[in-house]
């Protein structure tokens, strides 16, 4: 082996060893995760492990996407198998059909039914001025709408970025980089439960979801 080749090989090994050492130093063994390290996927892109279907609508995985499609005129949900109190959820959605959808949190269902007994939802609706990002539920109807200028942030026939934050009674919805709702609920009714993707009743729901990542901030 030529002298120059030996030097190049030695340099490469030294750099590789240094990088491994730096990586290990950046995350010392045994220390708690920092906030930016707390994000975890809640959809594996292959199947619906970690999720449970509620109702009779069709939920499937197609090409790495969650596909929810109405096959009846009833409500349908896909809920996490785990409960979350406080969290940040990053996801993308696309409205294919005309029916609306939503992301429920602190959710519970009446046994054996798709009837929600508790929980609020961050609205998803492909129609302009139908309040995507607004909060609805817990038997209270609409709780808050986006401000008028933020009703046009949704992309009707394209992917949308949705960042949702629930911390105590403080709820934030960021749609395509715009904070459309930042609301502190003066009279919350639900505090813990599953996260559930919804297909609204009516038979026209057709939704795609992908890139679901969650930062669990729950303290029990």
C-alpha cells in the first residue's frame, strides 16, 4: 500500500471514530430526553398497529398512507390504543372526498358504538369557511373558530400540514405554518383519552393521513 493511501485510510478511520465519539457525547447514556428528542411516530407506514377502528367505516394503509373512506352514512373513527393528556401532534392530511373530518383528543366512546361520550376535535373540512382548525365537541357545539382571515389557509386539493398542541386547557392549531387557533378553554370538560381520526357521517368522507409524529407531554 502506498504511503499516501495509508495516510488517507488512517484519516478516514480517525474521522469516523471522532464522529462516533461526538454522537455519543451528544446523548450521554442514562440522561433524560431533551424536548426535541421526544418526538415519536404513531403510525409505522405499514399497518394500523397501535390504532383501533371504531364504527363501520373503512380504514386501511395504502402506499404508506392511512386511508379513511366512508362505506356507510354513519360516523367512523380510528383511535390510538394509548391515552394522551398533554401532547404535540404533527401530521399531514389530504381531503379527497367532500365529507369533513377532524382530530379528536381526550376521546371516549359509548361502549360498542361510534358515539363520542367525551372529547374535543380540531376540525378538518375541505370547504372554505368551514373552520378547519376550530374546536368542536364535548356536547358544547362550536367552541372557537379561526379568525376570518385564517379560513383560507387550507389547501383544498393538496396536502396540508397540521401541528396540534394540547396542554392542560390550552389548545393550539397551526395549519400550513399559520397559527389559526390559540385558545385557553375557561370550562374544559375532558382531560384524558385517546386521539381519534374522524370520518363524518353522511357517506362522502374520503381522507388521507401521513407523517404522524407525537411528542407526549403527559404527566400522571
